[in-house]
């Protein structure tokens, strides 16, 4: 993957990606109209369209008329203009990149649609049509493609720009509009189902192309009011809630070592990081880039030489892990510039998702000690981790995730890889917690976490906290369709829960000892030392990096070993949320927890 920052490079990438998209859509249309027509699923399209016609009703006619109007040229153009104007008129700062992304997505989708229809000629369904038929080909559906570009683009911006569980509901509603439009077009006799599928593909491809060009390197929080930053870093620090191990941060000055992953941190972001450090008084900067042979660059040598006052890591969880392995126990604070695929540690520490803003807020904060895990096993030398280690399903998913898709789709590439391993066999394993008796189980995966939240706010380990002095363990073992549904429902239900303040002992929300939930699909444990043995060698991963296969893992916690420069103490936002909720309701205890005990949930997001 190469770094592309110049305007000419972006234009070149945009041109060849759009050319590839257009050619692919033309070939797909020709295949539908000349090769696949009348064969396989396409042979049933006529029956499906006739079934919709047979079951038309006044209510259905009115509902589909509204959806067609919503996705009409006038409706799409009107909503797009309003949204683009709103993005440019926001008082905090105009969102030029997002405005261009949204407007260009709608326009480019329409342009590709017109080119495709000039090569592909497909008549509309031979049924009574409720709308006037435009002179263009039925393939692909222009209404559906335009609705994907507009409402899918809005969903993308909602997920990037907003926070909290409501953003997923809002994005979900927006993403339901295109398929609803597609059904309405088939119902009204305007398109074949394959035309609708072509429109969905055209709109989605446009979003991917335009997003990779206009949104790459533009964080979700750019344009927010910068919190707590001061021009030279000499201003007084606002008092923040903290834990006993927290200490005040250096207020500017000192020598900083910046470890940069060249793919995750492009030149544009690197320049902004330099600028933010200068503003906070860090003028003595030593930059070092990671390589395959030297994953921390020259960080170890710089720390060994002494005089380092701060380490800044520009990369993802893998880069953070290897840098934390060097820095842990030295007392040198580490600040994050989250620009990787997952950024799970940054999310769990409640840092903004925009890399430069995350650094800005951290430099205005203080130093807080967090735990690290230490893992070793057969063929796996001792190494520290800050997020999670695991074996089985999750490690196979990490191993097989396409680097190209990770660069284009981010964490969604892992979901595609996971689908390939849903039918992998279960593992036979035993675990020993804090030197106790061996517990024998079967499972599809085992995850040991220092923090608990994954992508999209999903809480896999709801009790995990990075400063608890303990590690949390989950065995994931859904059996059959019912088990997978129970596990999915349980985890999806945890996405919308608001975080509380402090960990409760024992299971995910319960008393001390192992706890099984979701019909036995998930079983939770907690310990400071975990010893795992597998009946046969398994895939293993540490903080998103694939490790060698093996039959053993031993994991210990090192309480408070890593000093982090953060805007606030870990869990401070969660504690404030819980306190505000309790004050508003007059409640003295959370649901199902005795008075004086507060349940835990990590403050942010894998």
C-alpha cells in the first residue's frame, strides 16, 4: 500500500477506480441480458414480478409511490443539496471532505448509471407499470443506485461523526431505505429483481471508491472544537476525575519519540501530528518508521539512550502492542494516534476516533497507569499485549483477513473473513485460573482481554477494565443455529447498554466465579493468571497480530505497567454517565446489582 497525498495522485486513483467500476457494471449488465437471462434464478424473475402485481393494494400503492418519489431525481437532488449545504454551514467547521464525498457520490453514481445504460439494453418487466417509464435501460435501477449513494453516504457520515448507541439506530434506518426503494420498484413493475441488485452494487461501489479518495485520512472528529488544547502547551490543566495511580501530565516541552507506521499514518497526518506536538511545546521530536524487520523502528535504542519524555505511536493496535512491550515498566508515558484498522485500545480508553484530535486531547490531559498482559506459549516467546489475546475462531479470522480489504473496508474485512470460519470444528481445551484446578471445556474460540469492547461498540468482555489488575476470559461456543442466534442476540443487546463505573466481581455482570450466558454459548472467567492447553495446535493471535500455531498459552497481568497520556482516567466518562443517570432517577443501585456495587462496561468501542 502506498501513501497518496497529492491532488494528482488522488485524481489518478479516482479515475482508474471509476473506470474499473464502470467496466465491471457494463460486463455485469451484458452477462445478465445475454448469458444468464432465462437461466437459474433469473428464470424466476418474471414470476416474482407478476406476484407483486397480483398482490397490489391501495396501501401498498401509496407506500411504494412515496418510496419511489423519495428516490426520484427530484427527491435525490433536493435531499443531497440540503445535506451538502448543512455540512458546509455547520458552525464548528465546514466539512468540506464529507460534503464533496456525499455530493460526488450521488453525481458519480448517476454518471456510471448513464454509461451502463448506453451499453446495456434491457426492457422493463412486461406487466402493468404504475410509473412512467424513462427511456433508459431497466438495468441497473437508477432509483436504487441513487438511494444507496445518498442514504448509504449519510449512514457512513453518521457512523464517522457521531457517538453513542443512537448512531447505529440512525445509520440502520438510513441503510434500510435503498432495499425498501428496490422492493417498491419491483412492486410497481419498473424493474426486475436483478436490476435492483445491479443498482445496489453500483451505489455501493461508488461509495467505496469515493470514500477511499475523499475520506481517507480525514478523521471522524475533525472539525470538533479542540478540548483542553493550548497554543504552546503552557496553559493550566483542567482537573479531571482520576484513579489513584494517575499523575499529572507534562505540560509541554521535553523530548518526544514518534513511532510511525508508514501505511497507517500518511504524510498528511504526520504533518498534522508534528504541528500538534509543536503547539504543546514538544519541539524536540525524533521520528522513526516501522518496518517488517524493525516493527518499533529505533524506539528501543532511543529509550535505552535515555532522555525520552514521551512516546507517541502513530498506528494501529499491532504497532501499539510492540511499542508498549518496549515502554512498559520504564515510566515513559505513551500517547496514541489511532490510525489502524481496529484501534481497540484507543476506543476502550474513550479517545476520539480522529487521530489528530485524539493526540490533541491526550496532550492536554494527564498520565494514568494501565495494565498490560504478558503472553507466552510453545513457539511463542513472551510478549506483552494491551487489548486481547486469543485462539481458535478469532485467530483464524485475523489470519485470513485480506490486507487489501482491510485497507479498503477497515474492520469490516474481518467480518468477511469470519464468515469463512463459521463451520470450523470446536476446540478441546483446559484452563487453569490463578493456579486452581483445571477446567475442561470445548469451544470455538477463547479470548483473554485487558479491555472488553470490539468494533461497533460490541461488548465481548463487559467486565474488562484496563486498570483492574485482572484479565477477563470468555469461551465462545455456540452450538447449531439456535446457539449462534442466542449468542448474536446477547452480544447485540450489549451494544446499546450504557457504561457504568467500576467492575463487579465474577461473571459478566454477576457474582464471583464463572458465569454462562446465552444458552451456554458464552462462558466468562476472571483471573490474574490464565493457563490454556489445547488438544491440538490452534491458530493464535495477540492484539490483532497472527502468531504461530500452538497448543499452549500462559497469560499473566502486569498491573499498572504502562503509563498512558490520556484526556481522562480510564472509565471516567463511564463513571460520569452512571452518576448522572443515578442522579436523574434517584436510583441507588443499577439493575440487578446490590446497593453500593456498580457494574462495569468499557467506555468505548473492536
